[in-house]
């Protein structure tokens, strides 16, 4: 990572958010400010005999609004969600990708798992009918990079075309890497973020087998409770978060509405354990410091952290330790606001960083911090200002969004409020 101010500044001119609390960015944001949970009983499949029967599904989603009927079965649900979010983001940014600029417009959209629904469906077809029953669209419907591929085709984006797959840090890495692509002059515009649709029997069953999921099945809306002493695991969610990143002068030249500026990006590895964060949150500390260094700011310049905050017993404590180490007295004196919107949206896995980057930008735009809901009995080892249960107005100039993933892969993004 380079330090100091970049030569080419990068701004956000559009975004599309879809998750368990809404199908559009305004709907998602209004429900988050109201502290509304998107967690409910799973409807995607029969949960009989499953230890966990709850999730944050995207309810009543109709892919026909975005995709031709004949094309729908050629794509996994993660692609449907990515196309929906990209459609909103592109409409918001108002950019027409003409042949003259198409080679300077790229796509970087990742997914932690890809078409898990398609993999399970086609495996059942194989078992029941043999190899001739496997769909010819199985591979392109399920592989991770086809969300980026479809978006690139739809918008004639002929610039860099990539897809990250770094577990729950996927879309933070996608946005950060897209930012660096523009900064180094390899593109002027990037459609970037992540998407996930892993609420399937194998997805839920696999995480439940690890004992990673909450089993508060009788009260779904209270199941995701970061930093509460009675938390018992995360709640899986689905959806997508897509940002339009654009070089500042390019955006100004076309009169684009600028939402925020991205000013810092950090990466780190725990090099510790396949699923547990490093002791004392050491990897989380380093990734935040790397992002702060890249932004050329001081820790005390950060007003708000949209935390990874998954509601797991170990992870929440270690992220708290990492934040306290990175921000020192700025955090312990509760001058730094911290919240976990996963308490409402569930955990989108590879889509989490994109969704939460968009939420962080909305917080800067509206000067409102979304709450962490379901904090009833604060864990004594978690002693920061987590904006419990109710949204809060605050002066916000700079905000940081954290994402941590299995394999010890970490990413932090820093955004600055845009003022004309």
C-alpha cells in the first residue's frame, strides 16, 4: 500500500443495495435507521431436522424485473441479486457506457461461494438421472466470476473484469482493488462490490455443523446480537452491494452526483487459524492501521466504524480489542461510534463488505449512524460505544468499514463525506 494522498482521487457516484431489509438502497437505509430486523424463518427450503431454521432472506424478490425469463435459469441466484443491485447503482450514477468510454469502464464483483443453489440442484439431477440430466448452463450459472461477467456484458464494460473470492472479506477486497485500479489509471469507472445467495440446505447445514450459527429459532429478529453477552452465533443473510467508483475529474466532467470519496484501503492476513481470528485481534488491528496509513489520516480522524460485528462469541471480543488498539483513547473514551448492521441484515458472507460499504456511505450522507440492535446485556469484554438499539445523529466526516474472513483474510475501507 502506498501512503499519503493518491494522485487520482476516486469517488462513489452510485450504489445498489439489496438484502433482507429491502430491495433498494432507500428501502434498506430507512429500515436500518428504524432498527428493523430482516431475520425470519427460512422459506427457501424445508428446515426440518436443521439446528438453525432462521436467516435474512431477500423476501419476494422477482428476478423478472431485471432479467429475461429465458435467462433466469441460466444464472444462480447470486447473479440475479448482483444484476438487480448493479441496475440500481448504474441508474443512480447516470452513466451511459458509450463505445468511446467502454474500455475505461471495468467490473470487479466477487462472491464467497457463488451459485451454491445451482450446485445443489444440479448435483441432485446427477444423482437422480445421471450425467445427462446436468444442465449445460451448470458451470456458467454457478462459478463466482459470472456475476461480474454478466454485469460487464449488460453494460458493455470492456475494462478490467475481475472477481474476488476471499470469504467474508470478498466485496471489501473487490471495492478496494477497484479503487486502486482507478487510482493507478487503469480505468476511470469501476462497478464494484459483492453478492451472495447461500441460504441453501448445504450452506445453512454446513455453517450449523461448525456451530457458527445462532439457534435462537423462536425469536429470529433477536438472533443477531453483536456484543450482547447472550449472543450465540451469526445469522446468515443474502443479497448484494454494488458501488460505482469513478475518478473524480471524470465524475465532475459529466456533472455526476458524488456521494462520498473513498480515501483508504487496507489488507492483512492473520496467518493464524482457518476460522478463528488471530489472538487479541492482531490481524484486524493491522488492517485498520493499513487503511488509515493509505488514507493519510490519523486514527482520531475516524468518526464511525461499521464493524464486521458478526455476533459470534469470539469474533466480537477480538474486533473490540482490535478497535481499542487501533484507536486508543479515541475509542475507549467513546468518541468513536461503532455499530454492526449485521444485527439487522444478517451476515451476507461475500456480499457483506459491499452492502456495508454502501451503508457506511449513507451514514456519511445523512449524518446518521445506524444502530446495533438487540443489545440488551452488553458483554463486559465489549465496552465501546456500539450505538445500541437506536439510530443516532452525529457529525461524521470520515468512516471506516471492516470485513474479516475465514482463512484470516481482512479488509478495511475508508470513506470521506463529500462536500462541494
